[in-house]
C-alpha cells in the first residue's frame, strides 16, 4: 500500500487545481493610507500630538542632556507607590542617551536589563518593575507609533510588563508615515533582515487598551497604562 | 433569556428577539462601531483604501499555493516548525502533540477566530491541559462558559452589571459598575497566567510570505504576551491568511483597524518571525505554525473564493440589520456570525445541509457590501448559496412544492386567474399551517380591493366610450 499522502501535498494539490497557473508578476504595491497634516509643524510635534490623541503622553526636549534628568524625575514620581525603584530597560548600549543607565543606578534606581528572561530570578524582578525604558527603531508622525525591534539588549518585556513605559525618541528616527519607513527599509535592502534577525518587530501606538466591556475605553489591560515619549533633537539628520 | 446556540434556528432567533437587554446592548454597540468606522474611513481616501486592500487580498488568493510554499520556506528559514492540517481534527491533534512532547501544562491563548472554529480549547482541556483565554472579552466569556457573539467584540451581549456579577461570583471582588475596576481585576488575574504559562497560542491576522512573518493585531497587548513570554509559541492560521508583501500587510493592518473599531491603527501590531535567537533576552524557544485548510480549498473549488478575501474586521456585522437585531448567538454554533458568517459557516462545513438557514437570514439590503473593506459582494454570495441549496434539495419541502405549483400556475392565464381568487381567500385564512409558518417572519402585502385584470377591462370599456363622445 502506498503511504498516505502528506496533508501538505493534498492541500497544495487541491489549491493548484483551482487556481491554475498564475503568471508571475511584480507584487501589487498599495498606496500610503495617511498623509502628513501639513508642513507648518515639525515631524516631532506631529508625532507627539498624534500619540497624545491615542492617550499617550509626550514632551519635546531641546537637548539630549535634558533627557536624563527628566527620566529621573518620572521614575521618582511614578515609583513612590512602591519601596523598590526598579526600571525594566533596554541595555545601556541600546538606549539613545549615553550614560543614562549609569546615572539612574548611581541615584539608587535598580536598572534591570534582562540578558535572559527565561531565568526565573530575572523574570521575577522584571515582573515587579513599574517603569519600562526603551529607545525606538523608528517613530511614525502620522499615527504616533513607535517601532520596536527585539534583539540582544532589547528585551521585549521592557515595553510590555511595566505599568508605565518611557520611550526615548530621537528626532532623527521620526518618519512621516509608516509607508515611508517601509520604503526606506526596502530600498536599503534591510527589511527582510530586520524582521528575521529581530524575530519580533512591534508597532506600538499608545497605551494598552480595551473597549470590550460596553465599548467603554479602559487603559492598561495587559500592556502599559501609560506610554510617555521623551522626544529630543539628537542633531543627526535621518 | 439567554440564547441557546445549540437550539434550532427559529428558537434561537425567538430567544434573541425576546431578550430586551441583548437588544439594547446590540443596538448601542453596533451603532457606535458603525459610526466610528464611517468617520475613520471619511478621514482618508476611503475608496482608495478599499481598492488597494481588495487588490492585496485578491493577489493572495489568486496565487495561494505558490505563496503558501514561499511562506513555508521562509518560516522554516526563520526557525519555525511548519505543520499542515486538512481539518479541525488534524489541527487540534497537532497542537496537542506539540504540547505533550514539550510537557506543557499551562497554556495562554490570545483571541483567535480560527481556534474557535476548530474548538481547540475544548480539545486541549480534554487532554488535561489548562487553557486560559487572555483577551478581556474572551476571558469573560470563558468564565461564563459562553461562545463569543461578535468577531471583534466577543462580549457585545453583556452589560457591565453582568460582568461585575460574574467576577464577584468567581473572584469575590466587590460589585462595581466601572469597567476600569473590572479591567484591573482581569489584569491581575491574567498577569500570573502569562508569567507561568509554558505555551502561548494565537491565531494570525496576516502571514507575510516574502519574509515568513506572522502578524498579530491587538489593542490589549495579549498578542505580544503570548508570543513573547512562554517557552513555546504556537500559531494556528487558515491558509487564506497569507499576504505577499510587508507593504500589503501594513495596508491591511490599517484597513482592519479603521473598519473594526474606527482607529487609525491598532495599539499593537506584532510581527513575529520565528523563535528567539541566541543572545536574545526574551521570546519563545520554539515557534510552531499550523497551516489549516478545514474546508477552505473546498470554498475555492465551489467558486466562492471571494469569501476568502475577508480580513475579519466585523464591519459587516455592525452594518447588518439582521445581526443588529438578533446578535451573534442566534447564528448558532459557529465562530463566524453576521453576513460573513452566514456565507462561510455553511461553506466551511463538511455537511452541505449544515447551517442551511443562515444564507436565508438576510434581507439582502447590501449594507454589508457597502462597508466591506475588501469589497466582498456578500448579498451576491448569499444568493448564490441559496441557489446552491435549492438545487441540491436542501430547501424546505413545502417551499419546493410551492415553487413547483407556482411555476405551473404562472404558465396559464386561466390557472393564474383561478389561483389569484383562491389566494385572496387563503391569505385571509392565515391559520393554514404552511402559510402560517412562512408568514411568521414575513409581512405579506395585502391584495388590492379590485383585481388588475378586471380594472383593466373596465378602463378599456370607459376609454372606448369617451373616444366615442369626442
């Protein structure tokens, strides 16, 4: 008796019979959905306002130097409910502000940048942190979205587990639209590599929310209840 | 009164219509979602978005076998283990075996229609596994032991009071009318489940073939949790979910958000391309992808490929006057309800007579077609299904007999005249069983006082007289 054909082959054969031969052609490329509101506002301003429109927060800082002090203030303000001041963070090298982690540590804040989250101790500590701290791979002005790629030094949990997420956004990483970001990645031949090397690329647009109960908006269902962007001019053009 | 999803169709509809709370909840929710959708589509070039979204999906279905092979190759290159399943039994067995091999005990699931379709949770629970739904709405109905009643808002049928009582009875929390309190309870209950789970399971909104990427749309963040925290991550997806390019997936993400909830984009859009690599701080150690047919190739064979373009936004439910009155449970034991459910539930079923009432549960008003982001001609598909059912003998006996006599009578003027006279009497006697059944859900227009043929001949006589006078 011949072996039973594998499900894969059965399914593909059935589909082939119906779809027949389709001439290979260049894939259809959709047009951008949103446009920038206008030229009068900077990308940074529009990014911030669109993030605020989806219940996020933002501040425009004029210098990179101002970031550290502001992060410190926020951590103190948000951590006063608990005795332990723990920040769940990307590693120092991955944050766009040099020396930030070290300054926090020196001020008595425990900075937890997981090396391996499957280690039980790290996970327990990560789960207790009330503030998360990350940079961005890109930010999108029209939607107020931040794009975060995971990878070495860039723990997924930092933007996911804590109740509050501070996201550091250098202006050089802000793109007008999500389509513009993809186009640039595609042109640089780095789109596929980014996805397959990072394993998870996530677009985050504001705090976690649900409207499951009577369509009433509630924030912080599973992810952070607050997403707060500190936008600063890093002086390097994109 | 609750709708019993396993009761006959007529009973389900009667139960739904008799439930005053349900009517109010449905009316409120569907009108708000419809308004938000309309505003979100008016804020951009809506027709362009629909044209482009349709084109992306059409290309995917036209090139389905090729794209699936490409997807399989790229998923494998990304380190995923790919499984194929012809039906629900094979898919659930596959997931169960993955769990058994890895000695999994606790599973967290994010909302997924395809796993509802194959009743995955029940199958895993029978195997002794603990499965927790983590979408807030799905979690509520899991606690209440009910099926979802809307594709994107599964507890659309529950009031805040109902949820409060459920949580009070389950966790002993204080009664509250504030959804944020209920949300906080769910957050703390579910956080531990996420951290302790050995395996995460999700569906998939789009699978990008060119990169081997599984895309998940969520607002709550549970999709990120199940794909990031447990050691194992299993994705179950219908084979129609494939999309050729990253650009296509990003377009459909925006189309789905605008049409489902009226958002520009969802809070989270996760693109997962395999298990974590060495040196990554987190992410699953293993990622499995189950490609499920379960009737989809048959949908194509029967010429209903258009139904596979659907991106499950739920806009057609909110627009449908029938859904807005009866809600999701009246559609029976199916994961998919509303107009798209009335099309794909009978199509996906093995048995041609299954859910045979659903294509008839529509007034064919076309509201669903007008809101569909991929422009599926739902009324056309419903009519085609009705024709198929009539031709294959699944229409009710009385209806078939009635249609046969109608055809005979209409072929002769004498017979028609006599039948019309008889019908005048019969419609007055509404109690006769076949007519009574038929008229229960229909308004029959009354006969005119004077018959047309008589009117016509008397007019002709009068016209003859007046022309004489001139």
